[in-house]
C-alpha cells in the first residue's frame, strides 16, 4: 500500500520490495527447510542502508521513525519472516541503547548498528522467566570496575550472529524486579558462549540461541542508565518495538493474500475458476479487510510513538495483538483457498502460517498484552 506515503517512504518500500523479489523469494523455501541463517541477504539489507532507519542521524542513522521501520519490516516480511525478524531484532537490541545509553555508549555502538556491519540482540528471556520477567536469575554483581555476569538466557533472536547484546540481569537480586539492570555485552569476551541454534516450527532461518555467561567480566561503563533501571528500560523498549511485530504480521498476511488471490484465478473446479465462487470471494474480501484494518492500527500506533506521546503501551500492544491474530486467521484461510495444495511444502502457504505464529508469542504474548491494555484502561480510563 503506497498511498499517503512521502517520496522517501515510497523509496524505502521499493528498496525492500526489490530485495524481496530478487534475493529473498528465490531462496526462502530452502532457507526454511535447512534453517540457513540469511547472512548474505542481511548484508544486502545493510548495503541498502535499511539498518540506518533504526538510528538517529547524529550516530550514523537516518533519523526516521518507527513508522518507517514498520514500512521496511512489513515489506521484508512479505518476502520472509526469518529475514524480517533478524532485521527487526537488531533494532530491538538498539532501542535500549537509544533510549537510555550515555553519549559515549551511543557513539561507540550505534554507528556500527546503523551501517549493519554489526547486529544487535536483546537478551531478557530465561527458562523460568518468560512472561514473568521479574523472575530472571542471571546476575551481574559489581566487583571493582566490572560486573560479573552469571546465568543463561534462552531463545535469543540473533544469538551467535549479533556482536552487541543488551542483557537484563539482577544487579541486586534481593530487590526483585527493582534490582534488574540492563548491560551491554560484546560477543567474544571471555565467559560468554552460545548454545545450539534452536530447531523451530517457524522463522526457522532466524537464529535463536541460548546465551551462557560464566564469570563473564563486563566493564562497569557498559551498564545502561543506572542499576535498577532494567525493567523500565525493557518495558519502554517493547512500547516502541511492538508495532514492528505488528508490521511483520501484516507483511506475512499480505503475502498469503497475494498468493491466494493469484491461485484462485488459475485453479479450476467444476469447469470454472474458483475465484468465481462467492464463498472464495468472501474469504478473499475478509482477508483484505482485516489486513487493511491491522495495517491502519499498526501505522497509527507507529505515528503516535513518533509524535513523542508518552503513554503508548496500550496502543502499541493493541497493534501487535490485532495484527498477529489477524495474520494467523489470514494465513490459515489462504491455505483453505489453496485446498490440499496449500498443505503441501511445494507452495509457500504452510510456511507462512508456521512463520506467522511467532508474532502472537514474542515480545510479550498476546495474553500478557491484553493484561497491559486492560490494566491501563482501568487506571486511565477509555481514551
Ligand atoms: C522464536 C523465538 C524468538 C524469541 N526471541 C527473543 C529475544 O530475542 N529476546 C528475548 O528476550 N526473548 C525472546 N523470546 C522469548 C519470548 O519473548 C517468550 O517466549 C515470551 O515472552 C513468552 O514466554 P514463555 O515462552 O516463557 O511463555 P510463558 O510465560 O511460560 O507463558 C505460557 C502461556 O501462559 C500465558 N501466561 C503467562 N502468564 C500469564 C498471565 N499473567 N496472564 C495470562 N496468561 C499468561 C502466556 O500467554 C502463554 O500462553 C523468543 C521466543 C521465541 C519462541
């Protein structure tokens, strides 16, 4: 959808579309089957300056907003959600540095992320701390001029591939959630190792790994903001990143609709194209309506965030929930339009549905986000 976009925004969409058509679509099935990390495609995305969208101008970025990031992510997701997840997760790792990093930290890390020379990752989840982030057990205990990191993070996107990790750990375990801090950890330092790449239902080409810290010494200057700010930094990061997950869902649903529409015009049964059956037409129409509604909500949330509004948790959560629930329905209906062929791996539909599922889970499950919306409404009323 290119309406109401500026020339610059249309250019972002066109660049992504070219990468999708030329570089992603021809290899996505193989990447999925063999779980191949899309390293070369990520380099191409970097060469096209798309990582600069995440970063302010003074640190080598383009100083655009969440809206432009959503446009790029939506288009990349039309091609392949593993690629889009890899791209968006680097942005997710960069946000804590942007919102709470010192000028020195920003100068050191953001230009490398803007160029795409290095990827970032966001390390919060642990085996016993998924939705319940207050239960993290990884510790970062202060000793002299460093923090001693011990613990294991689970299911971290870009794990092993990224060079810059924002890790959430307890600097004061007695204080519970108020004792959590965010700290930048660079790949390659002693005591920091990776687990195997996870074998997953969907986004199989994206890298999801354990991060293992054993007496890992991280310089004290790597702490973001100050001790005890970890939970707030994590929540502020998600407020900005959740519409981007929404845009992933919109992109994969759009791809499924395009496939289903095309197929309905060539598949013949009872002597006529299945697109002539009203049952099929209505499914296609409903898919288009729901995609457009989700897109509108995602774009609106992104624009509200870019306007500088502070209370964004509710809207940001709504956009992710609506778009991801929509993507599951639309990708499933697209398979229905393909009939049995949709169930086969020769067609991209079953992969789209497998990929879409993650958008309901990561960066806060849709149940947790409904809790956030309800609690915010109870506190601040219906806006
Ligand atoms: C492919 C993949 C990539 C990921 N990437 C990252 C990453 O880069 N960084 C990172 O830190 N994490 C990452 N995660 C982790 C992800 O954010 C968590 O899986 C998610 O937050 C849910 O946690 P959980 O899986 O432990 O589920 P649980 O918290 O155990 O939840 C299980 C079920 O219970 C429900 N539930 C739990 N608590 C409540 C409640 N209070 N009210 C109602 N329902 C509730 C949940 O909605 C869910 O349905 C990734 C996960 C996956 C699968």
